[in-house]
């Protein structure tokens, strides 16, 4: 999954028009009723069925050197047969995919024409071995050794996700108003776009609320109100409905959230979901707390819940809670920091080693 660093402001609560310009019917879509399992949201819960779906855990220690120390904001951009690509808000690191050896980094911080100050989001083009880094005004591409290649105007893209056929981004048509979800080719030209049928909401007068992308197995997913959308080639279509029941979700301005709080109602905030085979991974905020859940799409059953991440086996005896930051080729990847490993007695608190890369096979995770 290619990385984006400003996800915290991107809540998925816009209505999209279908590709034909008409609203798609949700009558025949699978439905997940999360209200029916909300009593399990107080504690950790993992079903035996879910445990059986995660297979063959493998770990790889990323080499630790002074020039490649990863901070707390590091996240996996991509894993290829050649590279493990890890990004932060300032740098992109390349490690050997076989043994975790540090190879190179992109660290072109500055105000020059080939430099950047902050990384808003980034992605790695495996075919051409190029890293795209979005700055405030431009998107710059670099080779893994840091060589500058080309610059593109960023416009008002606020997020980016990559598929095998191109890129998806959120394109802002007017300042904090109508947004487009666009299919973008590798020359950064919008090929297809999908227009919401209402204006974006404002929070405190200046923060727009826009769709948020997640990726899995070269598909992108975005939550729009109660519906999860994904792409097929260069179109966007609904695949699943999430029925919240008594749980509420503010979908206008911050005043709605304030009212829900004052009335003592439970509410969901910042939905993000993706599908891997028959599983829906769904994380959200409920009453200010973050929740990670996995659901069986066919039965609607809650398979696991945690406030600390998704249940993952580390080896035959040890399990951990971690965040999937990449789902690719039916494999889930997560970075486990020293602090996280210390919670399970697997590292010393004083250890300053780089994170451990964890990979698990997701059983029967095939996109139909």
C-alpha cells in the first residue's frame, strides 16, 4: 500500500454519483450490520475462524545504522522482489527484500528546485523504479539512489493510491467545495473522474472532509457514507454496505458531532475500509477511541476486534496486534517497532533497533 501522511484529515463522508451519472442501487450488495456486534467493542475479541485465516508468518529485521534510523511515523510504501520501501514524513528508505540490508534513501530536503521540505504522500512505481513524492505544490519523482528525475504540478490532489493500471487521487475542483475522485495516468493527467452530488463539508470553517483511500491487492477502496466503493479498471462502483444501526456518523459540519456528543449518542468518525477476499477490514473511531475490526462478508459476522491493531501471528507461539500497512499479492505486511515488541517481552525497552517487518499470508484472499 503506497503511503499517505495526511490521512488524519480525510474522513470518508461524501456521496458519489455512479460512473454513469446515476446513483447505483445498493439492494443487491452485501450488508455488514456493525450495530449488531457493538457489544464486543469494549474488549479484544478474536474468533477461531479468523485465526485460521492468517498463515505462514515470516519476520525480517531491517538493518539498523545511523543513516537509516526509522522514526515512529515510518510506514511501508511497498514490498517488491527487490526492495522493501519504507517512508516517513521526511525521507524514503530502501532495504533489501531478501535480508533487510539498508540500500539507499531519498533525502533531498531543502528549498531547491530538485528538493522538498515535507512529504505529503508518496508511492513507488515498481515497474520503472521511481518514487513519487508529493510536496505542497508539486509531485517530484526520484530514482532509489535519490537522483531527481522529473517534476509535475500537484494541483490540489490531497491523497493518492496506486493500482496496476494507474493512480487514483482526490482532486479538488473548487476550494473546499466539489471534489472529484479521479483516475490518473502516469503523466498525471485525469482520465476519469467521479463527481459527488453535494459539496464537501467544512469543519471549523476551513477543513474539507473528503474520501479516504485504502488499498489491497492492487485495488483501491473508499468509504462514502454507508457504502464501500472500489475500482475495476478505470471505473468506480459500490461493493458493500455498512449498516451502522443505532450508531451515528456525522456527515455535515462539526456542529453535528457536537450535538451527538451533547445528546450522549454513540457515533462513528473517520471510516476506512478495504476488502481482501471474503474479509472486510474496517477501522474507525467510536466515542473518540480507535477500533480495528474484521468481518466475514458472506455471513456478516464479526471475526476480530481490537483497539490496538489487527490480530497477527508473529510465530507459532506468539501473537501481536499490529496495523496492516500493505496488502499485496494476498500477503499482509506490518512494521513492529521496538516499543511494540517490548510489550510482548520480545525486545528490551532500551533497544534502538529498526522495526521488524512482519508478513503473513491471508488465506483464500482472492479478488473475484
